[in-house]
C-alpha cells in the first residue's frame, strides 16, 4: 500500500463533507438566533404563515444581502417602502460559528500553503453560494393592510383597492454581498486566531497584524458581552423580558457598538418619525424624534441624561486594556510607537466597519387618490447614519494614545521573544 503524503492528508481534512459541515453550522446558528429573536419580538403572529420567510429574510440581511420592500395598492393608490438594517446579533453568531468551523481542521499547525488554504476556502464558498441562493429565493412574502372600517375602508372596498406590502430578496446582490461577507469572515479568522497557520510568505506580518486584530476583536466582543449582561439585569429589574431578549438576539451589537463610537466623540445624524421606533433605549428615540435631523453624540445625549459621559470612561478603560493585551501578545522587540500605529490602524478599520454596518434606514408611505398617509399614521421615516471620516479620525487618535500607553504598561510583563537562547560552548583547540 502506498503511504499517504502530507498533502493527501490535508485534502482529506479539507474535503467536501467538512466544508458542508462548516456551511451548515454557520447557517444553522444564524437561523436559530434570528428565529428566537423574532419569536421574542412577536413575529410568530404574522399572517399567512410568514414566520419562516421572515426568519429567512433576516438571515439574508445578516450576511449583507438585500431585501427589498414591495407595495401594491391598486391602480388608484400607491405605496412606497424601504428598509436597510443589519441584525448584527445574527451576523455575529454566524461569523463566530463559521470561523470556528473553518479553523478547526487547521489547528495545531504553524504553516499552511496558500494552495491549501485557498482550496479549503473555495469548497466552503461553493456550498455557501448554494445556501445563499436558497435563502434568497425563500425570502419573499406579501401582507395585506386594512384601511379600517370607516370612510377610507368604504372607499377602498368601492374602488377595489386592497393595499399590500411585502418583501423580496434581491438574489444577485445577496449572492455578491454574501460571498464578500464569507471572504471577510475567513480572512479575519486567519488574522485573529493566534493558532491558525499562514503561508510562509505572510509569517512576517504575524507580529504586526495578529496581536492588534485579536485585541480589537476582543474589545468588540467585550462590549457585546457587557451589553448582554446589562440588558439581562434591566430585564430582571424592570420587566419587558421578551423585548429584551429580542434586542439581545437581533440587535445587541447595533446598540453597544454605536455606544462605543459615541464614547469616542463620534457623531451620528438621524431622525425618527411616525410609527417607527429604534430597538434601543428610550433616550435615543427621544433625542431623534424631532421635526428636523438630530445630532447624536455625547453632548446631545448628556442634555437628556448626564450618565452618558460614562461611555467616555468605559471606552478609555477598555481600549487601554485592549492595548495592553495587544502588547503582551506581541514579540518583545516591537517598540511602543509601533504598538501605537498598529492599534490605531486596527481600531480605525473597526470603527469603519461599525459605521458601515450600523446604518439604519426605513421609510413607508401609503396614499389613496393622492391623499398621503391615509393609513392613520402608517407613514413614517427613520434613519441613522454616522459622520464617517471624523469617527475614523477619532478612532485613530484614540488608538495611537492607547497603543502607546498599553505598550508602556506591558513592559514589566514577560513576553514572547524575551527568552534567552543559551550559547553553545566553545570548543578549545
């Protein structure tokens, strides 16, 4: 029998069955989290057995896909609707599960060839593509809107006008952004995991990239964990248990990462009008529910509740802890200014990601015979978007300062690279 070579063994560990397990694990994690979150939000009461399709649409948006809202109110009526929001709790659950399954066959190794890693990722991508197509085709549903029993209802019955709204996933955009999402998860998992193998040509980036990436990801996950604990305490003391669990399972990162950027001094602009509401504390809804566009930052929030200044303190403490963690995990030869640059770049990129995925936009309008908002308050508008460049600039400054201070604090700590290699004894001639 011919012995198996190391490359043959690598192929066996990275076969199609293992790739299928990775894809299914990620998708099932997102389906489970979104289903539980939507159940807590009361989505099981939707008509026409729409709950499974709403769950599917939630998973589609969680991986970056596009779900378009549709409306049909007959020839004498018009509807306009749009929704852009990413349920980041679902996204995070899928990303962590997919990354863990992707890295599992690669553990206990220091180096892997680029061919091996790309082949393993390609198998996952092919099956992931099939899963995305299935999700996109299943994410579609229509709902009827009642005009009531008064005059508007009589007019609607007379004219045969029955307003409908629904949603439908854009297959092409879902496939495109879903594949980009997968690529980002796989690349980031290789960058963050200290035990994941890299191609030999990329090992020189190990000291500069991995400790900073690991520290920033740990920072973001710490914020999510603290948010979950705070939400559970609030639910236990003030009630609203189901709403709290819906927030945790659907949008906890949306809230805590927004708080992270606000604590840095970043500014978000937004407005809430009509029946829409933010899945966030009442304070944010109160600040944004104004006739004009509102500014959301430390100063505007402090005008309503001075306790928001604690966000600044929490940012400072946790970012310094992340900088210390980065320095401890870095080789001893890395200088303090290099730590500062590494953390500044990594943190600025993290804030860029938060600003891109944390945007919210929703609008709906219904008109009959040219009369707007005939649904009695159905029309509304909601949006929340950041001032991107100032947020990234602030993140870079915070990263520079925290990275330098963290490196100074880590100097007394024993780190890799400080072990002295014993000298070989010299032989006497």
